[in-house]
């Protein structure tokens, strides 16, 4: 399974990088910059064919790719020759106007955004199955009385339904999570339904320094009704089956499925279960299976399941664009949280962790169905695409944003930037990126060890 996760992750990451390079390629051709080679994959070419002036390649490692433009390193040649200006050749990168270079540099990140929007549009156009929980909550403090959370300060109670957050309608627990996560340390107006009456409360999510997300200390409320038992699993061997409603476990009331967490944390060898089947109350004993990854009791509980409607092509494009924009806005906002005491080794992901998480999302979906696997992978690819767009537009040396900054300086000063200044700028960028890579890989290794 680990190998499959890695393979799927590498394929997904490769697609995102290839789309980025395709943007540079098409923009360069459009503005008059000669492209010497465009490769799918890296390393020694196992196939190459020249069409016109461009050599198209397939690398021995068919993941990602690159676009090689004529004269990309003319600044380095001028610096090495101790010249105070670049002598560009016709059709080279530095041989066109600065605004054309800006278009070429911007096109890579833009194509990542475009890819995210199109992929999301396809998902919404086809429609997909959603498995979630209702908008009813359980206080974390009910399960762990020793802790205190923002939900307690706000006056929330287990069984409340959160129906609005800052005026936005809330239909599922997923909606609650999304709204809370992007508003750490900000006051949120909640409309809550309790005992048939609506009331307004205010909650201020705390900042989770491991993830950078907001949290208030609530779980989802799910009725303790078994929806499925695993074949030959602990629940099935205990005689439990779909439709059974748990009433008590080891003489402790079970009002909601999440109540099993504190019981299982004690690692009892046997669970004495009282349950309801039809109008009959029965008892059985279940032996949980404890593993390094957790505990397996061989049952699942009921959740909300529905399929989104298939949207028309135009409606799907609009919805995909809205979802892409929302992802972009959340990602930009998340950058600011990095300066609020977040644990960067846990909150900032490098290529290793991204590959693992992408593969994990895909394999988790494929265990349900092929469609779920494709949707999960596409959603995560969209998130990575947007993140790659933002990262590359940062005005840092060696990144696309750094190049755009250099060319804007050239436009403002009315003349080319000195080759030495470009070389120093790019060298700083290499050092910064290498340092960031080492930092993120260190964090990724810690993440994998903890996983």
C-alpha cells in the first residue's frame, strides 16, 4: 500500500509540475521566445523528436517536466565574462521586451490556477458522492472534562445544531470545519438551534499551532447506529449487524458514536455492549483489535450520504471557478498564519510529505470506489496547483515571482539590470530554496515517523 501511495503521489505531483511548465512553454512561443526543448519527465531522454525549432523529449523519469528557452543563462555568461550588460541573441529570453518575459514567467503559475479551475469544473459537472456528518455537534470537553475549549466559552452544548456562521448557511459538519479552520483568533457569529429554538452565540477559534487551522473543540454528532460491519471483523464475530443501535458499552451510556473514543482509549480487552435491535434490547461481548495504527472494532456508523447534481457546462465552470478562487483565498490567508507561532515543521509541507499525502488521499478514495479515488486525487491536485501558483509568485530570487520583480525593475529604470545584480539575486535564491528544501524535508521525515 505504501508503494502505491508513493506512485500515485509522484504521478499527481508530476502532473502539476508539467502543467506549470506547459504554461511557460506556450507563453514563450506566443511572445516570440525560442524554445529549444520541452520535456515530459526528467533525466536522459528515452525519446526525442524535433518538430520545427523545438525538440520534444520524454525523460527516463516520466514525472513533471521542463521547458528550456533559448538564452535563459545569458546573464550568467555576461557575468562570467565580466561584461556590464547582456548581449542577447535574437529570439532569446533576454532578447525580448521585459513585459514579454513577465508574461512568460507569469504563465506557469497562471496555468496551475487554470488547471485547478478546470479540474474542479469537471468534478462538479460530473457530480460526486459526498459522505459527511450532520451539523449537530458534541463538545470535546464532554469527552475530556479536564480540558477547556473556545466552544465552552461560547456557551455551546452537545446536541446543538450550528445552522449559520457569520451569516453563511451551514448544512453539514464539513461546513463547520471549513468555516472554523480559516478563521483562527477571529470572532465568529453562530446561529445555533437548540431545543427547537434559534439563538445567536459568538465563538473565537483558537489557533492550532501544528496545522495553522482554527479550532473550537467540537466533534460531529453521529447516532450510534451501525451502518456496516466488516466481514469477519470484531463486530460481526460479536453478532452485531447493520441497523443495531448501541445503548451502553461497559455500562457507560452511548448517546453518540464519538463516545467510543474515551472508552477505547482505556484499551479494554472486552467491550460489553448493550444494543437495540428492532424493539428488543440485547447484549454481546466484542474483542477490539489493537494495532500500531489504532484500534479496529469492525464497524462503521451512519453518516449523511448524497450525490451532488450534475451541473451544466456553464454552471460547472462557474462553480469550479468559485471553488478555485476560494482555495486561492484560503491559501493566501494561511501564509499569514506562519508568522503567528505556528510549528513550521508540522504546518509546512515539503515534496516528500506532499507526495505521501497526495497518494494517501487517492488510495483512501480508491478503497471506496474508482470514482472516489479520482475525485480525491483531483481535489488534492487542485490544492497543490494553487499552492504551487502562490509559492512561485512570491517575489523571491529564482522563483517566477522573483523574475517578474527583476523585469519590473528593468521597466521602471528604463534599462537592463546589471548581470552581476542578476547573478547575486539568483544566487541568494538558490541558497534560500536549498535551505527551505532542507527544512521541509526534515519536517517531512518527522511527519512520516509520526505517521
